[in-house]
C-alpha cells in the first residue's frame, strides 16, 4: 500500500437501538470513494473500536472490503494493550481482506521504548499485514519517540507512522526517516498542513468523514506545491476543527454525522453532545456543504 494523501479514520454509525447501521456505513464508504480518498481506517479509535464486539468488528471490516471493492485502500485498526492480542487481531484483519494494520501504541500499560520496539517487531513479523505505527500519547499514556521510530523503520513490514504529536520539533526529528518504504502521516487535523510542509506524505483524518473532497484537494495542492491554495482551503475549515476538538473524539463528529442522517449516537461510556453545545451545528453544516462544493468544483476543473 502506498501511503499518501487523504486517509479517513471512519466513524462507526449506529442505529437508534444501538446496533450497527450498515446502510449508513455503506453511504460513508461510498462518500470516501467518490471524493477520491486514498484509503479508510476501519475500527480505529474514531470508529469506537473498544465498544465493538468481535462479530461487529469482523462485519464492519468485511463490508468495507466488499463495498470499496479495491477502489481505495482499507486499513484495519488492530492495536490493543497486549502484543499477543494485537497479533491475533492483525491476523484476523488480514483474513478479512484488510491491506494494512494501523497499530496504536499499547494503551494504558505504558511500555518502555524498548518494549515498544519489541511489540512492533512481533506484530510486523507475526501479524500478516504491513504495519502503520500510530502515536497518540494523550490517549495511550506512552509516547513513541523519534529515535524509537528510527529503529522501527528498518523492520520489514513497517510501512509508516501516523503521528498525532503536532509540535514542529517532532516533525523536524521525524522528517529524515521518510523514504520510499516508510511514509509519515499526520494524525492531527488542525496541524496537518504544516506537517505535510515539513515532510508528511498525507493525513489520517477525523474531519474528512465530513469534508473528504476538501481534504483530497488540500493534500493534492500540497503535493503539487500549491501551498497558498492549500493553506487557504485549510483556513476555511478552522471552525470545523475547533468544534471537533471541543469534546473527546468522536463525540462532536457524531453530532454532525447524526445531523446528516449518518447514524445515531455513540456507545457508553461516551455520551452525545449536550443540547446546549449543539448551537454551532447549522453554521458548520453550511460550511461543510460550501467547502465540499468548492472542492468538487476545483477537482472537476483540474
């Protein structure tokens, strides 16, 4: 899998009774294909993976592979706190048709840097899928440091890193590690343009659930050296980034998707956005519609 451009970390839509909304799932996937996204991540943290049963995980991944039918890539979220369980989940994802595994640093257990190297080596050697490292310290309690990434780059089967630390110094340290077999991807929507300017090949995005055409256009602009155009499009989306970052992910995202008729609610312990905090929704829905229309128009004209 060639990792670049706009990759969407998909939300998992539920029905009013709490079951999977497979009709909405298909619409979400087709929306990504139509927009030109490079790939989707199924059952990552944005997809509420921790709240899915084993059967639901399998169904979502199997349906994603069937629906996209090779038109875009399918990446499975497989990272768990145990190395053995992560390997088993990765093998299962491979059997279900995923093309790569997004493997978050083991949450809660706080391994050492040497432990992270051993963990990822085992998953890369035994999981049966190319591995994308995923570093998001505020959620996991452990930071995969650039010097540790430098060790992991040499491992066969490790093909990229999704980095959610937005600090410029972090990207400065990571940039020399990028190469033909190892891609750097931003995992932070508000700073992804700066990350791509610093050497990232693309982004794994939450906001692109809502504005996939815009993200495809911005990443294409950056790849083509149209930095001013990319920055201008990104600036338009700032109110959306602010809203999505105003409560734990994917609570705000689900509020907007619900308003679009793409699923209903979340699973405990996550609660829907309180009514008092839904005031920005109409303006944001209008922003989304306008931004997507402009991005689609620009794509047709290109």
